[in-house]
């Protein structure tokens, strides 16, 4: 690993860790609904440092099976790298959609709703009872709307100890048929986020929704006393033009080829708390 001008570069990327999916559990959420999640612990012999709530992008519908394995969004950065966080000592909670958002659009506009932030806060509080150590929330792509939601609104035991916004959703669609596609992290009360916050993105991210040039504006709006912006470079070469097609996980948007280096950077920030 070497650092240069605020960028993180990796000389080599080790293979991703392979681990069991974990325990499928549910918590009671808004209006009598249930929200499934898959909790996996670090391997025996690995010191537990805390827990991370992993919020995937897209529609957020992981379709967790009875063994806690995601049947959808397997290409998402956080789904692919959950084992690397466990290798670093963090229990991982992969979060699925609540029972009333399992349709075609998944979470859709609910990501920015106060009830969604409250639901995620309940999960944070639950993890405090189940795992020793701090609980961080990490969102990637459209999942950063969810992460910003809980980090800006939750209080007490429901508030995360820190938040990571990866390939943040900073540019919405205006005039679309589905109004929720206009949502971005800037729709949340970002100045209310007081916990440590990391904004991380890839310099060659060509996803129309997460322009790297907007990262400084996002960092500036966060109310955190300890906050940092990190730009990742290297890995797979950018492909084509800036577009929605570039928002898929196995691309610079999802740090393909730089997974281990990116997780290492996130873990370093969390442990510096």
C-alpha cells in the first residue's frame, strides 16, 4: 500500500476472503413490518473489533435465503467484500429490505424516509446487544442515502458510532417518471451528522450518479468533527463514457480490482476513532 496526494493505491490485490453467509435474523420495523438481515461473525481466533451495517445500492433487495445468503446484488461492492471486513475483526450485517418493500423497486424512495432511518437505528441498537464494540454504518452507491439517513437522524443507542459513504449517490434524475430517482444524499440533513465520517470514491468512477468531483461538496456539508475524503485509484480501467451503465458493481464504481485496498482504507479510518 502506498499513499500519494490523498489517493490510496495498492501494489497488489489479494484474493477476496470466502466465508459462510451467516445467521439470517429479522427485526420488527415500521407499521408491523419485519426487516431481515444476515449477521456473520469474524472467524474463530480473530479479535472482534465491532460491527458494520452494510447497505448495498440499487433497489437494496438482497433476497436473503434461509441461510442468510444474498440471492441478488451479489456484484455489489459491500456484498462482495463482507468477508474482508470480518477478516479485519468486524461482524457484518447485510441488510435486506423490509417486508413491505419487496416489489420491483425495492426500497425506492423509502431510503430517505424518517421511518427507514428509524428502522436502521433499531438494527444498530440490536447489534450493540449482540456484538462487542462500536457499530458503524457503511453505504455504497444508493445505499449511501440510507446510511446518511440513519447517521443524521438516529440518537442514543440507535445512532451509529461512525458512517462511511462509498461512491455516494450525489446526482439524481430530474423529470423522470419515478420521482424517487431524484433523491441524493443531499436530501438528508447532512449537517446533523456528528459522528466520524469517511467519504470514499474512485477517481475513475463514471457512474452518472456518483461524480467524483462532487465529493468535496459532500464532505463540506457533513457536520462531523472528524471527517475525511479519500479517492481511490487503480484497479480496472474505466470503460466508456459517464453513464448509468457505469453504476454496476464490477467497475470502478464498485472498486473492482481494488477491493482489498479500499476495505483496508475504510478499516484504518474506523480504527483511528
